[in-house]
C-alpha cells in the first residue's frame, strides 16, 4: 500500500468527518474511529467510492484505554505505518458555573478530551517512532487559549491539550514526528447540540446573527499543516470567525 495513512478520531461528524473527506480527496487511506459505527461505515463507503481510497473503520470510545491499545496493536501490518494522527474526538458537556456544574459532565470532558487523546497518542506514537515518520494534529480550541463564562472545565481540558501539544513536540520532534495544534473558535457542527444534551433549539442560538466557521475551514487548516515540506512544522494555528475576536465575544447582527 503506497498511499499515506491517516488515523482520525471522532470521524463520524463535524471536523473529523470534514478532515476525512479532505484527506481522502488527497488520496490518503483512512483509519476512521468513533462511537457511532453506522455513520463511520456510511462515510467510509462514500469516500472509497468517490476517491478510490481504502478505509479501516472501527467503533471506538477513546475513553476506553484497553480498547484503544487493542485497536492499535491489532492493526493489520499494512495499516501500521500511520503518517498522520488527527486527535479530534472531543466534546463540551454543559455550560454552568462551577458550583452548579454536573460532575458527570466534567468526567466525560476530562476523560474524552484529555485522557482519550493521551491513550490514542500513547498507542500510536510507538508505531510512528518505529517507522520514523509521523505528524500528530491535536484539535484544541480557543478555549485552550482563553476562558469564557461558564466554560470552566471545557476550557481546562483544552488548556491541557495546549500543554500536551507543546510537550509532545518537545519530546517527538527528534524522531522526527511533527506536532501541530489547531485551535478553532465557533464552528457549527454537532458540538453545541452535544454541549446542550440534545437541545437543538438552544444549540442553534449559538450560531445566530454571525457567520460562524464550518468544519471545512478547519479541515483546510489541517491540510495546510500536513502538506508543508518535511523541514516545516506548523506549531499551532488559532482560527476564529471574523465576527468572534475573542472566545467570549461575538458580534451578532440583530
Ligand atoms: N465546534 C466548535 O465550535 C469547536 C471549537 C473548538 C474546538 N472544537 C473541537 O473540535 C473537535 C471536534 O468537534 P466538532 O465540533 O466536530 O463536534 P462534533 O460534530 O460533535 O464531533 C465530535 C466527534 O467526536 C466524536 N467523539 C466524541 N466523544 C467520543 C469518544 N468518547 N470516543 C470516540 N469519539 C468520540 C464524535 O463521534 P461519536 O459521537 O460517534 O463517538 C464525533 O465524531 C472536538 O475536540 C472539539 O472540542 C470544536
């Protein structure tokens, strides 16, 4: 198999799905993981048909460290030379003050955004080191650079991603493995529906009155980072809607 391989976590929706589509168009073979296998299978079939690539789709909850290491350890040999890992699976859950926050929401965010990203990275990096190749794209957030009202624990998890992104680069660049963080502002995906536990009406209000980013905007930034020459590492990119100058500020039209 001579094509390059990308492993994308959270490929069933939003930014992960858009990134899978863009990398398929660039002739990458794709390892696609998420919890919703039906959505993954549908996407995989469509990309194989449209772009003639190969896919390896598996149901995976990145919070399950045994399942993560089993999946990577059991990859068929032809799928082991992973060129690009997109650590994208993540979520916000709830938007409350610390004293009113739901501790189950906190657990889900910490377990997914920090520990899930760590488990996947821990499993994939040995393969990258073995093949002396690789590029890790960590999807952070403007919430990892700033904080906003009631963002507390989500912001903390994304600040952790920012720190881990820098640590990974320090440790891995010598192998040479590239490490990049992409920090988006407001992107309209399923993100807010998930944050508000399925309340689509409340989620829609997040994107009212201004032009938000779309998942393709982020996929294009990922492709920019991935397609630089070998000697160039994009450390991080922060990408915002023009109408969102800071995490907690959006200029909305009436
Ligand atoms: N949208 C924004 O405004 C925004 C801004 C900054 C950063 N981000 C970050 O961008 C990343 C992608 O979010 P999105 O906006 O594309 O949201 P999305 O449309 O809700 O997609 C999230 C993806 O993550 C997957 N996922 C969630 N929990 C998972 C788990 N435990 N195991 C495996 N996969 C899991 C979901 O798949 P399943 O449900 O099928 O598992 C889904 O494919 C996240 O890290 C998010 O924090 C988003």
